[in-house]
């Protein structure tokens, strides 16, 4: 049986499904992934210069400008067929939980409800010092690499920071507990478009396998599989998911 047919058979038997996504699910919307050697967001920048609290404090204009460039870019793109297929899957299984590492809102814009964001949201800047949410209009046009001074908090004069989870920061506890519970009780986890390089999120597929669920990986790069309950579909999410979830 071809892998796609085997995956479709697993899905047909599943009733509690978790879709776990990474940057690859948004790639076909025109949002760059992180670790692609040529086009990835970090092909030009060292992550330590951008995605840590220390980096932000050392050069707030560089880091804020980079995130505001990404937020402006996000406003110009749309969900792709992978996001749409995942949203439609909710009507076909008894329980569906989307758990994403992405800071974009493309799952929600495709119609998915109750999306768990493990790494926060680029749409929700907050004060670096007092954590108060700050409503900051999206810049209309920005260039990659453009520096921009972060606005100041009206309460405490702290700097605005993106509402994302940087390296060395904890994943929000409520989101993590909800994701862990969903993964611990699912019978199928679809892992879509992630390199599995960043913890604790990268441990979720293993947790699903350990409690007896099946795991299907969707990625254009080969994913090594180790357990009998694991299956890898090699291809782009926007092409494979509409066929798998049709
Ligand atoms: C397609 C495709 C198409 C392409 N279709 N697919 C255990 C061991 C070692 C280290 C640690 C550990 N536990 C914790 C750590 C430290 C650290 C960590 O994991 N480091 C690793 C680098 C080893 N983790 C943390 O610091 C985390 N916090 C934490 O653990 O708190 C406790 C603690 C507190 C204090 C001290 C220490 C620990 C927080 C991690 C936060 C990650 N944040 C980022 C940035 C968010 C903001 C932003 O957007 O800028 O989140 S990093 C970045 O990586 C981003 C992503 O969500 C995350 C995952 O990346 P993802 O989504 O997998 O993207 P890529 O680019 O890697 O992969 C894309 C994939 O798509 C590829 O496979 C392509 O092939 C594929 N693809 N086109 C389908 N069309
Ligand atoms: Zn403040």
C-alpha cells in the first residue's frame, strides 16, 4: 500500500487527532522557514542576535525592526491549502486539536478554532518590563534588515517587544499543559513542516508514540522514523494535506 493510502487509512480510524505544525506549513503562503540554508529567516542572521532576550536588549532596533518586517509581511499573505485542509479536518473527526510552533495566525485565518500557540504570537507585542499588552499598528511597508525603534510602554516606559517565545524563555505554561494533554490522549498526531530542532515542542511526537498513538510526518525533506507507529510522507504540506485529508 502506498504511504499516502496507509496514512489515509490511519486517519480514517482515528477519532482524537492532533495536528502539530511548524514553519513549513506556512512556507507555501510565502512565509520563510527558519532553518532553510538559502531562504530561511536565519540564513542571513545568527539566531542568537535575534531570538533571545539578550539580543533584544543588546540591539532593540535590530530585533524590533526584524519582527515588525515579519509582521508587515504576514499582513500581506494568506493561508494556503495546507492550513485550509487542517481547518476542514475538524469537521471530519470527533476531536481535533491544532498545536503550532508558529507565531503567525494563518491557522486561525483558515478557520481553525482553538489553536494552541507554543511560541506565542507576533501579533501581540507587549512591554518588555511590565508585560502589559501594547496595541501597535502594523507598519505598511518594511524592508528585511530595516532597523526600527520599539515604542515605549505608556505605563512604565519599558520597550515594546514581540509577543513571542525566545530561546531561554519558558513556553507559556497553560499552552504547554493543554498541548501535553491533547498529545497524551490522541490516537493520531500529524507532524507537519517542522525540523524538530527546538525543545520542548520537538518532544511532542515522541510523547504521542509512547502513549500508543500513530504519528505521521509531512515534510519535503526525508524524516527518519524509528517506531512501528510512525510514517513519513515526503512532499509539501500544501500538496499532500489536501489529498490526505480530502
Ligand atoms: C515544509 C515545507 C512545506 C519547508 N511543507 N514542510 C533540550 C535539549 C537541548 C536544548 C534544549 C532542550 N530544552 C530546551 C532547550 C533550549 C532551547 C532549544 O530547544 N534549543 C535547541 C536549538 C536545541 N529551547 C528553549 O529555549 C525553549 N524554552 C525552554 O525550553 O524553556 C525552559 C528553559 C528556560 C530557561 C533556560 C533553558 C530552558 C524556547 C524555545 C523558543 C523557540 N522560539 C523560536 C522563535 C520564535 C519567535 C520567532 O518566530 O522569531 O520558535 S525558534 C524557531 O524554531 C521558532 C520556531 O517555532 C521553532 C521551530 O522551528 P520549525 O517550525 O521547526 O522551523 P524550521 O525552519 O526549523 O523547519 C521548517 C521545516 O519545514 C523543515 O523541516 C522543512 O524541511 C519543512 N518545510 N517547506 C512542509 N512546503
Ligand atoms: Zn510597561
